């Protein structure tokens, strides 16, 4: 049962993600530049915090 649910969720994700990525191109072109800047900064900070926490937890 677990394998079937995993297969179904994988199929749904593989179907929906490319269409959302294609549709989001126009959204990014119309987005406010400050919003994109803040989102990028938050993403970079989140990545660094994640790496720091993983290294600290592993050591």
C-alpha cells in the first residue's frame, strides 16, 4: 500500500510541477523587483542556516 501511495504522489508531482514552473514565468516577470530581492535574500539566508544546522548537528 505504501509503495502505491508513493507512486501516485510521485506521478502527481511530476505532472504538476512542470506546468506550474511554466506558468510562473509570467508571474516572475510581473512581480515587484523589491519582492524578488527580499525573497532571494531570505532564500539565501535559509540555505545558510540549514547548512549550519546540519553541520552543527553532525559534529
